[in-house]
C-alpha cells in the first residue's frame, strides 16, 4: 500500500469519526433545547412569586387580603377591604393588573368574572422528584 493510500484511509476514517461526533453534538443540543423548553413551560416557584410583588403596591396589598380571607374574592370586595372607593377606575385598574398575573399563571388566578384568588388556594401541581430516572434523556 502506498503512502498516499494510507493517508487517504486515515483521512476517511477521521472524516467518519467527525461525522459521528457532529451527530452526537446535534442530539445533545436538541436534548438541551427540550429541557429549556420544559423549564419555560413550568410554573414559577412560589419564592419567585413572593419577590415579584413590590411591598406597598395594590397588588401586594391584594395578595395579603386574599391570604387573610382564605378564598377568592370579587374585585368589589377586594377594593372594600383595601379601603378604596368602588368606582369604575379602581375596579378596572386593579382587575386589569390581577388579570395580567392570572393569564401568566403567576400568583393570582381568576375563578370567575372579576373574582380573583391565589394560585396557592388551588391544588398544587404534582411535584417532580428531584431524582431523575437513570434513563432520563437517553436517546435510545
């Protein structure tokens, strides 16, 4: 066998090895993207929710009222408990803010029209075990 044929054989072997590694890299990137998508789909942790509301705001006050009351309340009841006038401006302002959090499934939940509660009032989603199965993420 000539030196050229030996080098060509080594070249072909290395090309095949690189192709296999690139395939493994593509699979690993797809797996990583799937994990990232799963993280985005999961609800935020309650500790993050606690920090999301600035102290002293209407939303923080509403959260305290709902916690004390222990069940969902109509927007008029919330405003009354806050000592604010029950007028259109206050109703729209507070219900709009609460609805935004409810749509994002953060802190608040809408149980009926203009009625809001806390997510923690409902059944908590089944907690995932921190110990993953041995074959979790395997491509076979």
